[in-house]
């Protein structure tokens, strides 16, 4: 596995460590500013990955799938990062501190609209990551060195389209709450 793949793994671990440190600082230590400091480190982690991947590519490395995944990671992190922090915050408060409301399970049109908003974030992540991939492809201007980037961009485009179809299908066939009966589980 190459350096960029290891950096992606390190960045993902680092992201969840700073989020956990932020939550512990905020709720256990009651240090809100320290918690905010840790939350603010999450974009710094993305910056480290961006710099590492950029230096590797511009020093002449042939782009690998790991380089492309770094762009995907950064796009996803920027588009979904705040929501992931809110998700972790809500669950930390409810499950560990026994505070706040139980995380909501969505069904029907509420679920469909929530999923569609998630697809919108996926689109933003795609636009950020695709712009990074396209920028590197254009700057390097060597199809032999950027083939992996283009391949991931094509695959991600397909995944984005499939995700949109799933989002639309949730309006046609809404997710239903399962109800347990004496004879077993059935749908409402």
C-alpha cells in the first residue's frame, strides 16, 4: 500500500479522534472552547491529506486509485463533515450521557426528503472532488499518469447517478416502519 493510502487511513482515524476529543472536552470536561478547537481541527486533517497527495503527484508520481480516493475523501469530508459531527454529537449525548432526545428514525416522506438532502450533499462532495480530480488531470496533462483519476471520476459519476435513482425511489416506494406481531414481522 502506498503513502497516500496510508494517509487516507490516518486522516480518517484522525478525524474520529478529534471528534471524540471534541465531544469529551465539551461534555465530560465541560470545556466548550477546547471542544470547538478539536472540532475545528477536522478541516486541518483534510488540508494535510491535500498537501500530501499534491506533493506526491507534482513530484512526478503516477496517480493511483489512492490519489483519486484522497480527492473523494476531501469532497465527502467537506460536504458531510458538519453533519457527521452533529450525528456524533447527538448520539454521544443520548447514548453515553443519557441526555437529549433519542436519535430520530425516519420513515415515509420524511425519510425520502432526508435522503434527498443527503443526495444533495453527495452532489456537493462530487463537485468538490471532481473539480480536484479534473484540475489535476488538466494540470498534469499526461493521460498515462492520470488514468486512475479519470477511472475513479467515471465510477463516482455512476455512483452519484445510482444514488439519485435511490433517492427518487424513496418517494415512489417509501421506507416503512416495521411492526412486530405475534406471527412475526410485517410492514405497515
